[in-house]
């Protein structure tokens, strides 16, 4: 049982998921700040309110029904998704495309041992072509 748990924990995807959750937690304040301090005030400037909670609100048997909160949640989700897409995904995709398009620098210079062996071969070939003098 412990062996199976150890294998599960040591899998790469579990570690990747943990790293993703930690990075997501660290990235969350950036998205919240962008949403709460930039985009929602823009919505408030356009529509007069920073949310749609009161849209379609009514009271039924003393209970206040606020379908506008669903609209607010949906708008917030779309804003966060758009912010992540335009500020994280798009630049990363552009960076990956640029990296994939650049050919890796390939050096035509042979390694030291290959150069030395080539030089020895050439010298042996030169000596083989020379007439031998008798001593």
C-alpha cells in the first residue's frame, strides 16, 4: 500500500499539478488586482455600477432573489479568462513560436579529437604519396 502511494506521489504529473497550483495561487493576486482595480471600475464607469447584482432582483415570499449575481459571476469569469489569455497565454504562445522558428546554431567546427584525427589522416596520406628514399 505504501509502495503504491510512493509511486503515485513520485509521478511527474502529480508534481506538475502541485507546481501549477502553487503558481496559480501566486498569480491569483495579480488577476484579482487587474479585475478589481482596473476592469471592474471601467464597467462601473460605463454602466454606473461595478456589478450586476441588482439586475432583475425581486422579492418572493420575503426572500430576495438576485439573478444578477449570476451575471456578475459570469462577467467576472470572462474578465479573468480574458486577462489570463491576453496577458499570459498569448505572450507565451508568441515566445514559443519565436523559439521554435529560430534554428539552433550549428557549429561546423569539428571537435578537437576529430580535428586531430583528421590531421593525422591527412599527414599519413601525404606520406603515402611521397616516394620513399632508400637509406
